[in-house]
C-alpha cells in the first residue's frame, strides 16, 4: 500500500501539533486533520496563525509553513476518511462519569464512534492508528467493530501513543526520546507497522523507533505517565515532612537527584500535577488492575492520586491558616491558572481546586495568566458544579495585567511556573498589597531571601 494521504480525527492538543510536524517533515504526504467542532477548525484555519486554538512554543510557525500546502483542517470527516490510507484516531478519552467504572475507567465512546464512522465510510484497505491514550486491549474492540460492521475491506490496527509534554510538544515531536509502534505480529500487521515506521523515519533515527505487539504499546503509555506522576507525588510527600522537620525539599531533591540511578527530572516539589493525562491514565491503570483482581497493584497506584489531591488541599489549607484562619472577604491573587507553563491547557490544573476551596471560604479570587482568559477560568470552576455559575463569576475575576491583579491583595499564590513571574517588580507589587503581604509559592520559582528582604511573608512548598 502506497501512503500518500493521512487523516487525523481530532484537532486537539495531540492531533494538531503531531500532524503539523508530520506535514513539515513529509511534504510528499497530504495531511488532513478533521474535527466536528466547527469553531476549533475555524481557529486552526485563522489567517493569523497566532490565533490557532492551542498555544505551544513553535507550533504557529510550523502551521504557517505547512497549512494550505500539505496540511489541511476540515470538518468534512467522511471525505478525509475515504481518501486516506492511514487514519489516526486522536480524540478525547476522558474518565467515565457514569455507569460501570465511573470515576476510574476510560470513556471510550468517542473511540467507538470513530471506529463505526471509519467502518461505514471506508471503501478500501486502511491502517487505523490509535493515537489517543487507551486502555490495554482497546485495539481488539476497534478491530471487532471494523471487521464486523465494515464494507468488507481489510483494516490493520496500530498503537502509536504520544509521549509529548505540553509546553515542549514541538521539540518533543522533532527530537523524540522514542517512537513506539505496536501492531499485529502477522505479515499484514508487520507491513502496516513498517508503513508507519517509514513515515517517522523521515526525521527520526531508526534506533529510536521501537516496534512491539499492540498490547505492549498500549500499556507502555499508561505506565510511562504513571511513573512520571509517581515521582511528583513522591517528592511532594516528602515536602510535607521537610516542612515539619526543618529540612529543605529543594536541597533534598538536589541531593537524591545527583544519584544517577534516580536522576533529577520530575523531582520539583510543587502544589501538584495537573493536565489531561496523569490523573486520567493512573485511574485507568487502577481500574484495569482491579478488573483483573490485582487489588494490591491497584492500591499502590491509586495512592499516587491520593497524594496529589492531598497536596492541593494542603496548600489551600495553608493559605487559610496563615491568613489568621479566615480568608472571608479577602483578595487572593493567583499568578497562573494553566496547569504548567508554556501552554493554555487548564485541564486538572491545581489552580482550579485551590480556587474552589478558597471560594468555599468566601475569598475573592483574582487571576492573572498570560494565556488563559476569564471565560476559561469560569468554565473550569463551573465544571466542578460546586456552586452556581453566578456565584463563581461573583467570586472570581481575571486581569490582563499582573500588577492590577495584585493591587490590594492580601496574598499571592504562584500556581504556574511561568518564567515571567520571576522577573516582576516585586517591590512594586509589595507596595500595592495589604500588609502583612503574603506570598505562597506553589511552584518554588521565587527567591526566598529576596522576597523576605522586600518584606513579604514568604512560604514555599517544602521549606
């Protein structure tokens, strides 16, 4: 099968950047990204590429280079499916909010809808690639749908999980640690694997392209995210011990990180991890373990989530306790709402849950984030369904200028590690705040000595 056209179903945080880079590196291929969300497609097609729906350093320039040449964004899903030889499925797989597995299992309804639409439209043989993060053995279900409801054509199912980190997605795509491709061990499956290997080989060294069976590939993605999240929860668990004993978590992390068996990555104590993947994937792993009766394994991994939730709650409680056990009527300024720097993604951001706790204590929340607006902030709070939308709007306000956001504040909480926060005129901020002026550094990015010299009551995680 000669590969000339690729379709990607889903124009989100994975599909958009991934297809843009493939288009850049494979100018001989026509790449079409489709999505039923017309507003999202319109944003991807905006003449000003700075207005595309995802903020990711370097992404807008790649889109500007390829869009309209061999990269296209469309809501004509059926046409793109019919034309393509390879179809990537890159739709959302949220945690189920209903029925069996509620609160843990991955909700695969969008995956199934994609499979049924491919089966309905396809008139010739296709390679279908799982790009979404999926439970192990999902490929089996997709293949069953395709083989039994299709038009007699042959489908090969591959697992090709993404290992992107938001904020560095383009560099991750251009220089990946590895590309993982799983498929059937049949001759047809091996041909399909090779077809996808050949695409990535246009810019990725062969020794970084790993091929496995499809089940190993699916499970590897969940496992990678679980291990990374585990390191964050581990260092955060120790941060609380440091605060009780007088140790400094930054010094502890540096000391253990110099051990080559441990390494220094993901040992930054903070208010906790967020994003679309870590919590969802670990809960999915927990559900899979429980479904096989592996309760001790499930309990082990569930503790990673419990520790992360505890860290967020602990941070909110510390603010209340430090501000004389009441924040009612007080202005608390959040610097940062996105779950990490260099992204506008707010899914599972620690800021959402800390704001929710403080609003319950009748605080007024003011927010400055360089990439997140008031509409998104309120939507995140409304999604929790803790209180009415009107109450959230009354209690929360965002600002386009950080100094305006800090004016008259009783306390500042740093909740995203945006580098610009370090360079602010903190003397000016201090002068404009209520006294005593408190700073709660949830990302450990500010200099404690300098902040205290200005006059702040400064508290960081683990010190």
